[in-house]
C-alpha cells in the first residue's frame, strides 16, 4: 500500500510528532512525563476506595489488581481516541500551509498513546509484584494484545478524525459515547455479574474491548494465555475497521483544507 511508502519517506516527521505528543502533553508541568505514572495511579486509587462500597463482595488486593489491569488499558483507549478525534483540527494551520501525508498525524497519536501505555504497564507489574501475584512467561503476549488494540484504535480514529472536520459536534458525540462505553466494558465490574441480564450480557460480551481487557488480565493477573480464538476475532475486526477507516479518511481528506 502507498501508505507504507509515505510513512517511510516521512519517518522523521512521524518520529518528531510522537516525541512532541509525549512531551507536549505535560509541557510546563513540574513532574513532566512522570504524570504518565501518576494519572492512572490516582484513578486506580479513587475507584479502589469508592467502588467497593457500591458493590458488595469486592475489595482487597484481588479487586485492586483486577481494577488496575482494566483501567490502564481503558485509559489507553480513551485518551488515544479522544486525542485522535481532534488531531486534524488541532493541526489546521500546518495542514493548510505544508504538504505531508495527513495520516501521519493520526498514526503519531496512536504511537504516542502506545508508548504511554507501555510506561503505565510498569505500574501494573509493580502492583502485581507487591501484592503477591507475581509475573509469568505469558507477559510475552503483551505486545501482541497491545498491537491488536492499537490497530482497532487506529481504524476508529481514522474515521472520527476525518468526520470531525465536517461535523462540528463530533468530538462532543465521541465524548458521550466513550462515557457510555466505559460502563459497557468490564473495567470496574466482572462480566459474570450480568449473567442474568440477557441482552445486556450479550452486548458486553460482544464488545471487543471486553476481549482485549480480559486478555490483559489473563497475562498479568491469571497467568494464562488469553482466549486466542476471541482475540483472533478482535484482530480480524480491527483489520476490517482499519481498512474501512483508512478508506473513509482518504476520501474525506480531499476537503480538509477547505473545511478547516
């Protein structure tokens, strides 16, 4: 595909954008990149303190690890989709003045989010060691699961970033959907709690993020291989979303300069 040649030709621009996204996020703050650790850690602490009071039978170190292995991958999805949706609009000035493959802006968003996610995984490992869960050989699957998640995010962001140029309310719609999706993904709760919920249980089960987050929990917490058949289906879905998303992006890209 032509995109691979463009990425190679503009690899320095891609590298610069990734660095800018990572450093710029915390530019001017005293702790800088350390916020990549602190932000997810504070979120985990808040949910760990509050949520057990809403659900009887939760709490303790098991729930803490369950929470952290779900919340950090979700944060990767949330921040990257949110940032990617506005990436084209945020770079309107340079898009109007200089030619470069516009998809570089989207890919750099996903790559910088992936780097932050891998940094945050150090928190998961630390908690697993401190609370006696340990680590296992199954952690070798981490890059595979993260790759599948990144492909899915990339496809979604290709669509949302392009549509956002034409539909002014898109970023607000995306924020609402992401808030809804958070509760439709077993981040705070176990899927088994909805075993008698009929169609709701089915919908949560079919959510690809459910498979992805369960896969992270398998390698960090349960020390087993993820369900490879389910993960494989999510991978196929991610490829389809990526191909469709890239096609939509290239079609809508022609009017970016006029609309921005």
